[in-house]
C-alpha cells in the first residue's frame, strides 16, 4: 500500500466518512472541488493518486452527478492505516471548521477625537450643520500646533506633512483673519 500525501490521505478519509452513499464533490474555479454542503475544498490533482489505473482506491466522480465512493482497495488502505497521519486520536473529522469572528477591540469602542469635539459643539446648541465644520477646524488647529512643535524639534518634513490642507479647514470655518 502506498504512502499518500497528507492532502490525499485526508481526501480518502473524507470519502470514507461519507459511507455507502459516497461523497458528492462540486467543481469550483481554479482547479478545486468542494465537498457538497461543507467548506472542505480539495485540489483536482489530489484525486490523481486515488484513481491509479493499477487499481483505483475510489470510483465514480467522473462528472458532478456521480458521488465518489471507496473501492475495496480503498477500504483495505483505511483498515491498514487506522490513525490519520500526525494524529493520535480518533479518525479524521470531515470539513473545515471556521475560526470564530474576530472580537472588536477595546480601542474600537473608544470615541474618536472628531466625535468628542463634534459632540461638544452639538451639546452647546450650535446648529447641527455647523458642528462637523467646526469640529474639523478645531482638530486642524491642534494639528497646526503640533506641526509647529515638530518643526521646533527639528522635523520639518513631518511638520510640513501635518500642515498640508489643515489651514484651509481653519479658514473655511473661522475665516482667514482668525489665524
């Protein structure tokens, strides 16, 4: 009995788990088949060692309507190799489990500077249409102060980058005379 690659062994065990009904694979793009009803995908080339002309390990699957089943030779290989490669425990579980969705970090729940400043303007009773403009202008003024500090510390490129476009926001909100 040959030693199959890990992918081919997994495929053979997946087909064996489907029992007498066989495993129905659906063609996907890029040379892959997917086990119907699961997330298990397998490359087309993984089937090649199992369809050896000297004695195939599986039958069927020549088109998408015929399920793939183990032959007597396939059942014999499974009996001779009861424990999957790299495993100490029970036989292989078909399908790929998905990772749980990522949790939102605590940083995602923190308010942004823009949100805080805008909220302060809205709470002050300012017209809601002006709150975003003034909030951006206040933050731009803060950026301009930071740019001055960067330039004084010897970082003129960083200061220029931080200044770009900020003065126009201040001018839009407060007018050019309020610099």
